[in-house]
């Protein structure tokens, strides 16, 4: 049974300031299986986000910001294939990151096993080592891998920023409901790629006054 549901409004910020020295760009699952025709778990709008994600990567690298790719990775017998069609088989064409967004030599690529980029990876350790307290998250699938990465980051008191034109979902409901939850539950900032302003944070200032934030 289908019914019409109205997603409550959430703010899309006209400008968001981030300090490149304390911010990491996390690119989620921009792999052939999700992005290209013939992929095992194609997300209809994922390919259209490539230019916006690419512009974020250029800006991040130009400002010396840390860039982390999370690469969905599965092997034979993975229980996730009982939930979803087979996808992101390690070593396959579908597992590879799309050519337009290929990682640079200094970028970090983390192979992740579940929806959450923190689960079973050294991501939290690396972010703390780098002194990062803010994550700009982009990629696909918005209400699954992007969402649970944002949730896991927020639970660790990282500041979360999501440019909505750089993410995609299997359907519009998944996209909008995820963004609403990110803004409401995680105090995340929803914006666009063009609205990000890269500038050094004033010495001693922090995104919030919470002492539990990573240092």
C-alpha cells in the first residue's frame, strides 16, 4: 500500500564555512556498480552527481584538505547479498571507483564491509590523528551508506556537512528522508557544493563547545 507522505522542511544553508586543516572530504561508494549502466546496484541519479563531486575533490585538494574514499567491498558468501543484488565484488569492474573521480596518490581509500564507513575500518583513528573534527560527506546511496556514515560520525561528535547536490539515492523518498534526519537528529548542515567556503578557522574556535569533540 502506497501513500503520500510530506517530508518536513529542513534548512539548506546558503553558505557553510569549513577549515580545510580540520576537515576531511569523504567520498562514499562512487563505484561502477552504483553509478554506471549495467552496474549491479544502479542508483538512477548517481552519475549526474559526478561533476559536483569532482568539483568538491578539486577544491579539497587545492586547499590541502584530507580526502577519504570509502569503497564498498564484498566477497563470495557476503550476507549483504541476501538483502541486495550482488554488487561491489572485490576486484571486479563494478567494485572500481569511477574513472572521473579516481583517487589521487595522497588520498586514502578504505575498503568498507557494511553501510557505515567507520565499521571495521581505521577511519576514526585517522581522523583523530589528522586533527579533523568536520566531515563533508558526498556520494551514494544517500539513505544507506551516506546516512549511516553521517550517523556514525555524529555519534562520535564530528561535525557533519552534506552538500545535497553531491548525493543520490535509489528513490526521492530515501534522499529527502535521510537529509531531514541528518539535519534534525545529527545537527548536520545541509548545503550545496557551491556554497562551501574554505577558510582557516579562527584560532581557538571550534564547531561547538562540546568537550567530547575529537581534538
